[in-house]
């Protein structure tokens, strides 16, 4: 089934086009009619409208004229009405599309004046924007009953400018004559119906250095719309990149696994997945081969043609992307003309513009360069963040080695060994966990006071090695001391290091005494006070012990949490206490309730 979105500004010919498409046998979902019907008859929506706009109702009946007067007098009222109505409209449209799909309908039309404004275009395989000369448009509009110049200007201002709609649409139709309108609609229908049974094979190109959550959301959209998706990693030998092409290919595959794991463990992590992400998960689960990653040099169009793609996928997260992609599309078309080949174009947009619109690979690397590892973690998948930390924490580690006069060859070998340990069968106690603590140490020193160089070096060494062995802190302590002995140190340094690592043993917590001990303790528990992502941490802890039956794991986890409850306050420094104490106790309480529910009700 091919869904076409039909849109255009006021008096652009939508009603005429819609009537003709009905004549041609295409079912039309008329969004304006649907809005009127729902507002007049849906009991829940009526009640919501009546609560906000009681003067628009007469004897339980919505008076559209009065509602129109309210909107005209109070411009912000229109936004309230749209926000109330759209969820009901979306539900009805989804239901209608499902029905048509089951009936085997070929082409369905969604007639929506606000197609792009309400993001209904995401439900469409292609879109048509009708337009007409502005003088003719105004003339047509003012010929309508009860239309005034003031009302016309008000409505025009409330709609996306035609020039913007034209940029977003698949097809443009100048509706200056009925005959011309009909001919152009016939051409579009013929094209759609001819290609209806052809598989949509998309090629989404980028450097992906590294892949971000913004990229991944667009890829989910591609998986949903396409029969096959190729992720093309553009390789420019003259351009310096953080990750090599094979590394980027591997990271994309690992991001797929991170995504599937997070979806399957959503009972623990409390992540809310969008409808597009749900559909992408189901498709990946059923047909993993729907997604393939390739690296290529040279022209994107040649790489797409080589793998058999028939559509170039364009990712547009914001206005800057749109300008860039528009220029690229024009260039690609000229290149295709030289080759006498064709490739379609499909625009991908993120589910949540506000959250994902400004996530970029460049910003992610900039944050890591600045030591802001925690915010960077929000931009990428767990595996990508771990790979980033392997790159950026190496600088931290080598600086530490320099502080203790450890030879550079030994330093490099030690970091490689440490990296391998932190990557082995771990989900939470990784280099990302180490990086979080360094990030807070940096913030502490920026806002509170600087530590002495030796104190900072010992604290960082303790953080690097404190989880070397997850089950035996003594082994972690011995490994840290062995590392320190490769360079210049004082005998007391070994004891300080031993106590600092011992402080992070929360199974048998001892009350920290010195500032360094308190810092080690608090940095290690900083995750407990996070406002977002706490239950992703819970998921990762569970992953590390996935071989342990859920009920046994829940009991062990409850024991640790209850031991923490005996600490009052939880954080030992005023810096961390002011930042995290309240949220940490709320999170701990929620997690305790979670594991009790697994013990008494759930089976995994």
C-alpha cells in the first residue's frame, strides 16, 4: 500500500484534487472532516474541549462558529485545540490505514492542510504539495462565504509558508487550471502504481564518526519505510577521522545490538520507545538482513547503484540539514544524469525534533575533548560511548603515567591490558563508568577546590583500577599497586591507593575519613543520583549478571541497596550531597520496589 499525503495552503485546490482522487478510486482520509467529526461526537474530546472552551458549547453541542470566533480572538487557543485533538486524529488515521492495508488497497490519500506542521507526513510514502499564485490564492479564498481579509491573513499566518511546504514535498502541483491539476495527478498516480510493487531499497550515507542517537533514530525510520536499508560509511582517505572504516562498521552493528537489548529489557530500563522504533525493532528481529553496513570511497550515488539501491535516503534533523541536503540532491541529480541512471529520494526526519535535532558526531567529540563524558553518553549508544572512552581516556591514563614517571612503553601496554579487562563481559563497570567519575572530579575542581597533583593522581589511579576485578577488591588493589611500582612513588602511596580502592567496596562499606576517600566513595556512587538514565544503569547491572537467575539476582541486589540505606547521609562530601542526595534516595526506593515486584509477581 502506498500512502500519499496531500497538502497545500488555503485555497490551493486541495478539495478539487481530493475529489478527483476519490473519482480515480483512491480512498481519501479527510483530516479536516475527521477533526470536525471527532470534536463534535467523541465524548472524551468533547469533555476536554468543553472544560477549556465552555462558551463554544450550546446544550452539549459544539458550535463551530463560536469556536472559530474564540480562535480568531485568542490566537493561542488554536494551539490548545490542536494539541487536544491531534492524538484522537492520529488514532483514527492509524486505524483507517490498518484497515486499508488489510484490504489490500493500492493507494490511500491523507488530505491534511497541516500535513507537515503536525508531522502526519511521517505516515506517508510520498507527499503532494498544491500551490497557486498568491494573487489567485487570495482571490479564491475571499470568494468563500464568511471569509474576510482579516480572517484570511490570520489563517495564512497560522500555516507553514508554501515555500517551506514545497521544499518538504515529494511532488509539486501548480493548480492554476482544473485540467492541469487532473493531468498532474494522473501522472503521479501512474508513477506510484507502476512502482508500487517494487521493493524500496534505501541507501543512507554519512561519515558516522561516530554514529549518534540522532543517526540511529533516522535509521529506524529508514528500516520502517524500506524493504532493505544500506548504511553507507563514506571514506575519504585525505580526511582524518577518530574511528577507522572497519571500526565504524563494527560500531553500527553493535549499536543495533544495543538497541535490541534495550528494547527487550524495557521492563528494567523504563525507556519509552517511539512507534517508529518499535516497528524497526520488530522488523530487525524478524529479518536482520534488512540492514546492511558498507564502507565506500568515491561518489555516494555510485556506491548506492553498486549495491542495487533505488533510493537515496536523506536525513533532515533541522533547517541547516535541509539546506545542505537540498544542495546535495541537486548535485546528485546532475551526476545521475551524466550516468543516465535514476535514484529516488526519501527524506528521513527524527521522531522527536527537539531532542534529536541537534545531536551531531562533531558535538559528541567536542564534549569528549572537554572531558564532558556524561553528556556525550546521552548522545550515543553504550557501545559507541565505550569506544569513545577507549580513545579519550588513553590521554588521561598516559598523563597519569607521566606523573609517576612510568615509561611510555609500559604505559601503553598497561592501558591496553586495562581496556581489555573493562571490555570483557561487562555492561556497566566499563571505561564509561570510569569516565563518569573523572567528569565529576573535573567539575568538583572547577567549582570547589583543586586537589594537589599527587592527590589527584592517586585518586585517578584508584578510579582506573577499582573495578579491575569485579568480585575481589584485593585483586584490584594488587593490580593498582603493581602498576604504581612501575614508576616513582613513595611507600605511603601504596597504602593510600589501597584504602581508596577499598572505599569503593559497597558490599561492606566503611565510612570514609579523608577528603580523597570521601571523593572516591561519592564519585563511585554518582550514578545513583542521576535524574535521567538511572534505570538504564539498572539494566546494565543486570546484564553483567545475566547468568544468575532473576530471583537470586533480585535478592542480592536488594541486599546491596539496603546496605546503602544504612548510610546517612549517602554522600560524604557536601558537593555531592547537595547535587545528588535527594534524587539518589528516590532512585534507590524505586529500584527496591522494582526488585520486590520481580520477586513476587514477575518471571523473566
